C-alpha cells in the first residue's frame, strides 16, 4: 500500500522514478511525492497522504512509515520530522537516526556533501532493499520497484534458495537475488565518495539486574503499553482492527485499545474446522472479556487453494510460513468491514519471553551444571552403551529419552534450536539435487544463525543470560525475518496497513531492562508480563499454552483432493528445476506424508510455495542450477512463463475474489 524508492549516483529522470513508484504500491495506489536532484531521486507513497519529506538546495530527505523524532511535536505538519532530521543529519551524520523512533524507512540524499544515507527502524518493521549497479545505488521497499530500472538485474542466488529451504524464509541481510541486500533492524547504509559503509545506530541492550519494585515496574509497563497502542491507533479517523488469536498478546492489545480510545476494539479471529488447530473458543472468551466488537471466519481448504498463488506473488521473497494464509483472511475480513489498519501482538513473545522453546532450552541447559567428571565418566558411557541399555527391557523408553536429552543438551546453541529442522532431519544429500548441492555451502545456513548469535552487542556470552541471548536472536530471525513480513505483506494483499504496538521503542527499552527471571522463571514463561496483566487478562488466557494461527495443511492434504492435486502438481513442476531430488519428492508425496501428515505436510508446503513463488517471479538462476520454463498454468493459476506484471495482476484479482 505504500513504500520508499529511489537512487543515488545515477542520471535517470522523473519518468524512471515514476516507473519505480508504479511497482512500489502494487495493490492500492497510495498518494505519492517525488523528489529529484542532481544525480539522485527519492519517492514516497504513503497511505492516507502523509508524507515526511524535505528538500533544501541539493538535500533530499524522505521517510516512509510513521516516524517520530526528538524536538518535534505531534501538532507539527508532516514536513516537521523530515526537516528536523535534515538538521540533525548535518550535525551528526548517520547517528542522526538515533533521534528517530516509530516505524520507518528513510533516505537522505545530500548531493552537495556527496553523501547518502539509508536506514530502517529499530525493530525492522519496514523493509529496505538495496543494490549497487556500477557507481549507482538503487533502493526500494519492494524488489518489484528495483526491477523497474533496466540497469538492475535479478538473478536468483542458489545459497538464498538453500536458506529458504532451511529456515522457510531468506534471512537478512541476504536477498533471494544475487548482489541484493536488505537492512537489518536498527541498521544504516552510508554512501560517501563512492564507498559504502553499513553500520548500526541502535541495538537492543539488556540490563541483567532489576532493582525496582514490582509495583513500580507494573505501573510503568501499563503506561507504556497504553501509550504504544495510542500511537498505533494514530489520529486517522478511519477505524482500526485487532488480530485476536485468544493469546496473551492479542488479548492485551484489544484490551488496551478500549483503554486508549474509550471505544470497544474491533477484533478479528480465524478458526479451523480441524481437531487440535481451532482456538476460536479462546478468541471468543477474550472478546467477551475485553468487550470488543468481534468478527470471526473459518478458513477452509478451498480458501487456502484460492489464496496460494496470490500470496506467493505478493511476497517479496520465497516465504514458507503457512500461517500467512490465516493472517491474510483475517485482514481481508477486516478490510471488508471498513478497517484500514490492523494491530497485531507480534513482538510480545520476543520481548517478554513467551515462546515455549525458551523453557525447553533452559531445561536442556541444566545438564551443563552436572560435574564434567560425572557426565563424561559415568552418565554418558552408561546411557550410550547399547548392550547395557537393552538389558533393561522395561525402562528402555526411559533410557532412549535420556539419551535424546543428552544428545540435545550437549549440542551447543544456537545449533540445537534446529533439532526439528526438516532439511537437517532428512539430510541435504537426501533432499537436494546433486548439482544444486554442489553450487551451495550446506553449512551456510547454520553459519548465518551462529553469526547472529555471536554478533550480539555484548559480544561475550558470559555477560548475557541465556534467555536474553535467545530473545536477541529471535528479534531478528523470528520477528524481523518471519513474523513481521508475514503480517505486513498479508495485510498489504488484503488492502490494510499493519501496526505492531508491542514494538514501540519505549516498550522495547523497558522489556530489555527486565531481569531474566521476569521473562523465564524455572519453566514459567513471561512471569512478569502475566502477573502485571492479571487485572486485564482473563485467568484462562493467562494459563493457556501458546498456539496462534497454525494452518492444518498436512491434515487437509489427506482430506481435500483439489488441494492435494494442486500441491502435488506444484511439486512435479519443482522437480524439473534441478533444486530438489525427484526421488525425495516421490517419497514425500507417498510414505513420508502418510507417516506424519503434520510434519511432512510442512515440507510439502515449503516446496509448493517455492515453486509458486518462482512461477510468479521468473528470473534466471546463478551457478549450475538448471532453469526450467514451466509452461502453462497449474489448476488455472499463474503461469511460470508469464511476466511479473501478469503475476501481479492475477494476484490482485485473486485477492479480491478468493
């Protein structure tokens, strides 16, 4: 619905900039502002017509999103933030970004000083892609806009495809296209005299010790939470809605909307008619408790089938999180109700300790406290002697569980976080085509994970508790690379804007100052958060286990013939691309899926969405990977031989009629 694009160091004209803008706002033509100067240009498309731009002599400043800045009041006009940033830029250079808060992506192009700056907000809630082409630097919030320039070429990077198969998304700063990159949360790109420097203007810094009383912390937390929701609601008279899963975060946001606005929240929930997947009862309980105007919709296998091509085309990169379908239908339901902005609870788990794996990792880490002499001299030799263990027929299962525990506990972090990884479970040689495997580094995905783990601000792991280290990692890999793009792009396809109150800068800073015991106490998740909200949340929701909008795709594959046919047709097309082994696809469609529909259904989804994305975004592949033209359409959907423009038009039609 909106975005930022432009270039630095090129002599293109306004027509070239207009061509980028035409592909920037793919689903709804938002009002646009264009700025051009000698050798540089920037454009902002913003829903609602709010443009944070400033121009003075050869200086162009543009921000996309909802930024705030020190020294500016909310009563000042839209240009105030950009003008204030221009002054700080001249005084502080790239560190001027430290004065900004809120959601934003920005470009400062200073032709007089010969410098340019790109940056994104502290949570990475808005993307910014960039690519060097000769002396020129091109940038855009959407890759589609970059492709409007004839000088910019898109060649699919095999290593990025491997990262997708490993993580089910492509982690930043990498991109699916060779030579393209994205900015990480709190990161800037500074270009001067032809040299490019990438650095951080902000990082989440944890304080391990908390001296304030609970009452004081609770008061501050509730105040900051209410303010964050107020900012997310904004001054727009158009109504806002709330994603309501019935979990602690979404219920909290819905409750705070009423406190902040004095009006009941408009809540929207998705259900599934499948055992073990439907959480609608909790959503209804939450809606009654907070007094929201509640709306709900049950997603069907036919809905999933209708949405797949549109969603594959809408996402900037291959994306394998199936819950994006639920987010899309939830946002579309709100859009049809007149809502223009949806508030999500994303970020609460990563700030306050809400993911179940945090407790699991803490349990595994207890083994490190056992004296090494006892571990290596007694426990491990005893448990790993097959002949000894099998002599105890009765407790054999207990021995097997103990061995599995020790195997995981002795695997260092962050590698053991991938203990259920589908690609590692089967092995790259079993899954991947030999030619494709030869073109990539199989250790590259884990290396990127380890790099993020060790590149924390504190550097030395002994200075940071395990829970905070996991939170810091998840802020990047789980949140900025997965959850936020999922919600943001699903909302974009549905025609609404996404906002994330939990990622308010002041609230993030508050969470970083909580003690580790406030986030994980024994195996109790987010103890401070739950205790502080006892008067806000119903007890049943405080006690419930996390679930979310998980999609029963594997189950539906076994029950819904059209969905299964579409998925298997997609896998048949993918096998001709030389990425995944044909014999593995045959095994996946047969015994593996029958053996465990939920687990291996996820692999079917990942491969199906990859094929659908490749069809909607045709581009050559680098290296030795074969590029196959998949002609014709699959089940009446987008053709692999079609252009990117045709894919975009098709997805808009599907988004309107699915």
